[in-house]
């Protein structure tokens, strides 16, 4: 209950976390490769946006082949008013037997609600604003080579600041007994396996993550609900310059689930062509396939497709209203050693049955979609 009555304490705690991490990692960062990236990007959901990212990466051969300790700081301001500051890290300790992954993000979101379910109509969107703080932590112990299991913690604070243009969402929140500001504390575990050769631009290996979090009033959460997520990525090297990247995701919730925690599909990292979080429900299933080709030291191209949908439950899964998308993109390498790419993607989405999609959309961002 420590943060439930005074959210400001959570803000102080998050900033203390940032300062503590920075101090603890200072000696490591001095020896690390540093990539400073002025960031300018554009998506249908943010408009034009600008900021900066700093990434530190240092090889950790004691942890295993291709293992690196990384620390990333990222911040931006968008044309539509979104503001975010985030810090995340992945650190191997005790010769790779322990993996620590703390992260913190805070900011203001200007988002669009399309309602609940797989049949939300074009033109039903409502704009709303919220402030948020998210603190996540995972500590994993090595079970097998490249596999870690350990506790996971998610601490969130969220406050809706403007619902004046979102009458439908305001009504849904009232019907669902959701507070205008709330704290959520989830405890659980995460299982992770990572054999990728590079976390920024992978050409071989797999990344698999499964997480179960239980949010309960007894330990300070304003809501009782469960959240399960599973993601698998596989990278198949076709030759020295081409890779086939495959991703599958499952996210499911149960209980008194806050609107913003409901599984969703759509956006620059999901089914490109659909707007951000275009469809929401208690279960989301999605997949993407992408062929990536390096043309030169700086330039590359990609061809991608994706499909998925949301459902009220597993027993109602059907392909009758499936959403799908496909597109092409260009890549420009900002960092040679880690190959951090600036990407420009053109995606087109459509849907089966009575469902609607969003047609053609353009995404301009730093980093791969997955």
C-alpha cells in the first residue's frame, strides 16, 4: 500500500532508481561502446516526434557468446503532445548465472481509443490524455545455457488527465469501476531464453519470453487481475546479408482488468498498417514475418507481413475477422558495430469478414519492429 495513497512517492522512487542505476553502472559505461542517436520519427499515432537515445553496450564474454551488458536512455516529444523518458538495462552478473533487467519509464500519452472487440469501426476513434509511470524489474537465474527463470515485478501509476473528447471511453471506465488515477502492483515470474547474435539487429538465434503477473489488492494494487504474455522470435540467416525474422505473440488477461492493460494489436511494433492498439480485448494473438536484406554498410531493405486479432476468450478464437497487413521498408544503419537501424516502413492493412482495418500507413522510427 506504500504508493497507493501518495503517487508522488512512486515518482521519487522511479527517479531514485534511475540515479542509482546510473551510479552503479558508471564504471561499466566508461568502457562501453556508446551510441548517441538524435531521434526523429513519425507514426500515425504520434505525428512528427523528436528526441534522443543513448545506448551503451559492452561485451560480457564470461556470460556467454554474443552476450552484452546494455544500458539505454531514451526520451522524446511528439507533435501530438506525447512526452516520454525511459531507462532500461540488461546486465549479466556472476559469470552469466544471473540476469538483471530493470527499467523505468514516465511521461504523458495522447492516445486514441477505438473501443473493445474486433469490430471497432473506422471513425469511432476518441482521443484522450494520461500521465503514467512504469517500473519493471526481472531477476533471472540460469537454468540451462541462455535460459533464465526468476521473479518479475511491475509497478505502475496512471492518471487520466483529459477525457473531454472520449465520451465512449469515459462511459466504459465508469461501467468498469475504473478510477481516474490508480496504482497497479503485479508480482510473478518470467522465463527467458536468448540466443541471438545481436540484440539490435539479429541475424540468427531465438528470443523467447513468457511472463505471468498477478495484480492483487492485498499487496497494494487498485485492481485484482492476472496478465500472461508469451512471445517467440526466431531469426534464420539465409546468407551473410539476408535474414528471415519470425515473431509470434500471445497476451491474455483475466479479472478486473484496467482498460490500458487489455491486450491489443496494431502499431509500429505490431501489425504495421493498423493504428496503435486499434483492437483490444481479453486475448490478443498476432504474428509477423519479415525478410531483411543488407545492401551496403549503411543501407538495407525489408519486406514484411503480419496478421492477428483479439478475442473475448480462448474458446472464441476464430479467423473469420482476421486482420492482416503487408509492406516494404528501407533501413539506414546509425551504428556500425551494433547496426542500430533507422527504418522507414510502408504498411497496408485489411481485414476479413465484417471487420475493418486502416489501409495505408507510414512509420519512421529507430530500431527494428522486433
